[in-house]
C-alpha cells in the first residue's frame, strides 16, 4: 500500500514540476482580439452569428461526400472484377457511373457549381 502511495506522490511531483517548467519556459504571446477570435472559413467572426451565409459551402460539402462515397464503392468493385461475371459487373459499373454523371450534369445545369458574389 505504501508503494502505491509513493508512486502516486512521485508521479504527481514529476507532473507538477513539468507543468511549472513548461509555464516558465513557454513563449509569452500578446493576445489581441484578432488572434483570440475563432477562424471559420468563409465567415466573418466580427459580425452577428445569425447572419446568413452562402449555401455554396453546403453544396460543395455534399458534392465531396457524394464523390467520396463513390470512391469507396468503386474500389471494391475493381477488386471483384476477377471473380465476378464480366457482363453483370460491366452493367453495374455503367449504371453506377451513369447515375453519378447525370447527377453532376443536373447540378451543373442548375448553376449549383457556380460561385456568385
């Protein structure tokens, strides 16, 4: 029991010593309003938090997710090429890529991919 208490005491002393040493050695920086404000891409932190912003950020995120999921579906299909029926594999790939291409064309024609200021 004494060994456990001594171990905890030694660990506490070492950690306190290291924390004090880091505080003494650490570089002191000037904190101004600009540095203390949170950085959000596309947002001005000086304005109201409830102000509307462009929906383009969400559309780009959705496109990224769609094509990220597409890659996770296509990569295993390449591995199964050797063991599956070539005709059914080809039809599945053609249908999958056609649906993705039609979705991208639809978004492009509706102007969802254009940045307007």
